[in-house]
């Protein structure tokens, strides 16, 4: 399932960066900025799943590793070719990192075990300075997270961490956010099960959330549905609102999302997507700015 989300980039070969293009009409409040980043080859494989930022650097994760690069010019500062340690892959069958998050000097990685049927959803902590594994991880309750853990987001103001199920169905009770204590994540002994603080039922199911990030008190979710949508979620009430469709082609696969205000030209939401057709050799990072 999720290992196939970025399989299109596996056959690529040489690195590329930057471009600009006109954006089609979209919802009035969000517009894609002119500049975007584009990669192929190993650079795409290292970035093809998730993205986070601390305002100075972007942190990427993909099937080919993890990368820390400057926001200003995409200069690589650190990388890790095999970020999932043997202690996790050997014990739990961990084989996939989803959309990562940055907080307090750590990169928080959601890790799945797709080859073992998504039975061991984990969150692991990496040092943001050099992407080294800290040895710290927690297990998520399988009953709350069937089908893996595709993304993680931190609500620093509330001291909470959010995840959600991949497949959402109101009849099965999987149309929800699952909230945990940020302090628990950072302080519990390695291997502990992270207690659930609360769940938030969504006003509509949102299957295939590839990534989510907090922005101005709301959770923004990049959803790989037919419209390649971005939705906002009120984390208190669970009310879901459609925001805009991403400026991608219908066959593209949208991935992780980061939130940071880089101004009108740099945007506030930053989303990874894999191209389709002949463009499937490319991975893109697009930026969206709020215009109204």
C-alpha cells in the first residue's frame, strides 16, 4: 500500500532543481507561488515521502533516506541513507517512513511495517542537527491506528501530537484524529506505548491523508484523493473544510506537507508530490500562499 506511494521515482537518474509555471484556477484563498523545487534520481528518493521545516531548513524523508537542506538554496546539510535502524526493522519489520515533523531539535518520523501487515505503528526521534537516530521511539496503539501511521503533526501550542488512520470509515469509527501528549512522546522510555489523550471524530472521513501540519491553529491535510485536495481540520471540533486543490496533474501522487510562513512569495504551505506519466521521473516541492 504505502510503499507504492512513491514507487514512480525508483527508476530515475540525475538531479534537477527549480522552475516556474502558471497555476490553474483554484480556491480564492490559496495560490501556488511561481517558484518550486524539482528533483530526480537519488535526490528524489531521499525526499519523496515527507517534509518538515524549522524555518531555516527543510527535512525530507523518502524510500531512499532522509535529507536536511537549506530553505534558501536547497544546499544539503545532512543526510542518512538508511535511517530506519536495525533495532526497529529487525524487531518490528519497520520498512517505511511517512510524513515527518520537526519540533524542538528533533525530526519525528512515523514508521510503518508494511510487509508485516501494518501491525507495529511507531514514532521515532532523530536529531535534527545531523539526522542521527536518538534511540528513542514509542509504539502507537494498533486499535487506534489500523493500516499504519502515514503522518505525524505537532500542535506545539496545545502540547499535542496528532496522527490519523489511513483508511477512514464512519461506520468503523476510523474517521478521526488521534491525539497524544507531546511531553509523553519526548520523555517516555524507548519502546513504550504512547497513551492516547483523546480522539476527535471528523465531520467527514478523510482517507489517504499523506501528510498534515498545523498552521494558525488548524491542521492542514494533504489528501491523495481524485482532486488532490488540501483540507483544514478544526482540531477541537473535528470540523473538516475543503481549502483548495493542488496544482498537479490528475495522475500525480501528492505526499507530505509542511507549514511555515515565508511571506507572500515563499508561501505558508509546502507540499511534496510525485509527477505522473513521463513526469513520474520527477519529485516536486510546491508552495502555496494565502491570498484572502
